[in-house]
C-alpha cells in the first residue's frame, strides 16, 4: 500500500481513538486529530527535521491499529517517540506486547477515566479569545475536560452576534475555522462543530449570573487586559457560577505568573486568580531555564522583535504611550517590555540577571526573541544546538521548546506553532562564554496553547502522556552520547 493510502487509512483510526477513547495522537507534539491526508504525511516528513530520520507511515499505521485494539483510556500519545522507543527498547517483543507493557496504566480503561469536565468562560473575544475558542472546540471531541460554555463581550452593534461568529469563522492570519459555525439570534448562541457557546452581553464582570445558563464552578479566562491585579480581577469572583480566574497577560502584585512547563506545579487549589504571563515570557523562559541548568547564566539581554498589536495605531494619531501613536504598518517602533523581569517570577534564580527591550515591526504575527547571554561555562555552537535539539525531543520541556536548523526559514513558517519558542539553530552564535540565541514564537497561537495547558492544570483534566516526558538528565545523557560518537 502506498504512503498516501496508508495516511488516508489512518484518519478514521485517529478519529475513533479521539472520540471513543479520548486519545490524542501526535507526531513530535503535532496533533494528528482532524488533519488531512497531506498534513499527516507532512507531519511524518517533518520528523526528519526533529530526529534526523523520516518517520514512515509503514511504521505508524500498524502502531495506530494496535493502539485501537487495546481499549485505551484517555491519553496523549506521541507516535514518533513511541515508535522510536519500540525500535530501541522492544527487545524482541511483538508490537502489541510492547504497547501493553508501555501503556499498562491505560490499557482496557476505555470509558473508565476520572477526568472531569470544567466549564470555561471567555471574558473578551479578541485575538487570544478567539484562538482559545478554536483550541477548546478542537479539544471537545472526547467529551471530557475543558468545556467552552460562554463568551462575554460588550455589544458592538445590532448584528453583533453574526459579526462575532464571522470573526471566529475567518482569520486573516490563522486561516478559516475547520468545521461548521451556526448562530441562533433568539438564544444568543454560537454553535461550532456541535459545541454550543452562550454569548453574554455585559459591561460589569461582577454582575453576571452564569448559573442562569447552567454554568457552574467555571474558570473565567479574562482576555481583555483591563484588570491585571487581584483587586480588579476579583470582580469576576463576585458573579454567580465562577470558581477561578485566569488572566492572559502579565499579572501585577502578588499574582502568580505561570509559565507552563516551568512553574505550573506551584498552582494550588486555593489559588483563585492566576496569570498565564505574557507571550514573550512564555517563549523565552523555557529556553532560559534549559540554558541556565546546563551552562549557567551570569547575565543577559533579551531583545524582542515583536509583531504589531491592536494597541498600536494603524496610521499616525494620538496615543498615550510613547511612540505607539505612529503607524504600526509603516514603522519599526522601539518600546518597552517587561518580559525579562517577568522571567524571574517563574525562574527566581534569574532575578536581576536579565534586561530587555522590544521593537514592534510591521508583521501581523510571529515574533523573534534574541537572547544575548553571558554564561558561567563556555560552549560551542554545535554543543548548545545539540543540547537544545535534544531538549525539544526528550525533556520535560518538549511541549514548550522546539528546534529548527534551516537557512531558509522566516517568520511566517511559524504561524500556528503549538510550541512556545522555536530555537533557530542555524542562527546560534557561541563564543566560549558568550551565547546569542534566536527564538521564534507565534505570539498568538503558541501563547494560546500555553494558556490552555494552564487551564488544564487548574481544572485537573490533563491527559497522561506517553511515552512519559524525560527529565533534563535524559537529554544530557543523550547529548553526552552524541559528543562521544
């Protein structure tokens, strides 16, 4: 059977595993759920850029079919890593024998998982709000976990509902919504791929009765940026039906700023309000942690080349902020960033070691962080690149860190990346203890993926991952093996 035919045959198996077993399959972190034949083949070919070997459908098709026979419980399964582990550690066992041992905790557990559903409300429906909606709807197929129940906005016009639905359906950067969208003007609802979302019009976050819509103990995600401290965000907690709040911006004061993969373990049930930090903080913190753990960071400067945002003016006009009144579409604009300081909220060991600034540029999405670091221990370009590549594959930061080594990539190549930061190995500069790293990030979609991961932690609905994430020491041992080869 040809590779295209094999990929076509995988689609219904991937779909059944997702709908019936709550199993999300991926290749090096890239989900295969709801993907076309060509996208599945592209994911297989992409594996060559990650592990230097192209993943063949002739290997993954039998793997998928074997998984489908095991009556699995909810899980996230990386086919590329599982296949590699079978080849390296199978020890003569059949594929099914290996899978039964490797996935022992979920074999035969179909429909018997303890994942609960948590109602989610999006307060604000701008760039991040709509991407969060797409992600939550995408994850709704299994019937468990995070349930998008409502969005809250201020009414903008008589045909507000149809305009909100249109913005969800069409996106100039991220493309069309994959699926169907319907509206009900009488009930003020948007139904997307069978997910019914209540649209609530309100100006005061403290006066909404969510229980009137059947919403209880909800997680409210504040995407407006209007309030960034505990006092302002606590207004949500005065509404009926709200249990906790997540801010999609850097929090002020004593609010916990969470970068998933770094300090998500500090979230407690008693934390009523949590911040998911900023897109830039999420992009650079995992890479900085990896480098600091391995080489030590004495000090450094972070320069972000950031796509323009809605806060800037399209043409020259008054703006209360410095320089931001000048046309975003025509100018590079120097501005401030708190990302370097914010890193220390997630990584206290880097407190006082980083400075930062930002340049807004005339692109709609995808940004670039340039990390200019002084290290405690010297390194070479090859050593640091091999280390970061292995971190992207085998460490517990593999959902955050990605790696690419190509002289041809540009910013649009990273639109839609689900990793928070992609190290551009080709651009790395290392001179003994001086290191310059270039880290791409989709400041909209990649950040939204991190927000969803924090939501899952807060709600306690995270799927177990297979194979389990390695630890930093595993990546280090692989790096040592590479160095001695």
